[in-house]
């Protein structure tokens, strides 16, 4: 006579079934986690190429794509932020400090005896420039004003998209001239800005001269500071002097109260 309890077989069968379902569940969860991570990384890469502006008064309620959120630039509601994927903080661990960190570039202050000050109350800013430069020329360009010196052009005003349906934020203005290059995110006199250093390897053919472009978000308008640089390989000394001069001018840019 067999003394094995049938309930033992039933209990063992149930345990095996539970173990099998647990393994399937764990496997499915791992596959789902991998798929979500790949999707988030693809979104992270896409957004990192564009710096999509969001929130704030200048983006006109632009919403970030599904799977991302609007990360504030920390410069108040007007500036808004840029779109980042949900897992951006995880990717940031592997990629180092995030590109949207606001920084200022320490530059040696120019000598006050050798430089002049340009002030424009209507446009709300002042800037210092080398005394050897000629006096600035001002031109009205539709919705913007252009101020030009020998080695610098400042353009101030409202920039529209191609259909002229909405105004562009400072991030979108910079993107139009970036050719896909990532700008440096900086702060100019407490306002968010981006600094593009376009060099020969960054520019399409036929290649124009390298240039610097800084785009600043003002209270109501966008400020662009632009300078063309000599070719470094042909004129290394002149190139370095022009680069240093631009950074010094940039360090003197101030918004009027």
C-alpha cells in the first residue's frame, strides 16, 4: 500500500507553477526595463542635439514630447527650460555634469583707461569696447536693431520663426546657427545665455570664417553678440587676440536697471 499523500504532489505542483511564473515575471520585467532604457536613451540623444525650449513666456507653451519633462534653467519663469527625458539624471551619472548647468567664464577685465563704454537705454544694455575701435554704427532691421563695431556686432530684438507665427527663444535662435554643435550654457549678468564657438571643423562647406556667437535671453527681447575670427592655422596670434578681446567685451555686458 502506498503511503504517499496526494496533497504533497499537489503542493509541489503549485510551488513549481509559482516559481515558473515568478521567473517569467522577472524576465518580462527585465526586458521591459531594457526597452524603456533604450527608448529613454534615444530620446535623451535626440533632445541633446536640439536643446528644445519649453515653458516660460518665450516658448509659447511648447510641450515636451512624451517621455520627457521641462527642466528649468533656474533663471525665472520667462526663460523657461529645456526638455529632458525622465531618466536624464541617470544618464547624467555616466556623462558627467549636465550641459544645462549655468556657468560664467572668468575673463580678465579690460583696462578702463583703454576702453570706452557704449550705453543704449532704449535697448536696455551697456557694453565696453576697445578705444581703438571705430564708433559703432546702428541699423534698424525690421524687428531688430544692429549695432556694429570693427570687431563686434550686437543684434537686439525679436526673432520670429520662418512662418512668422511666433517669437523664438534664445535657445532656438542659437540653434539656427549651430549646425548641430552643442553650445556652452552660461549666464550673462544674471540672464540665461548660450555661447557658440564655431570653428573650421564645425562649419559646412564652403566654409565661412570661424566665429563666436553668444545669445542672451533678455526680459522681452533676445540679444546676440557676434564676431568673426581669423583662421587660427594661418594667423594664430591674431586669432588668439580676437578671441581674448571678444571674451573681455562679453564680460562687460550689463543690463540696465
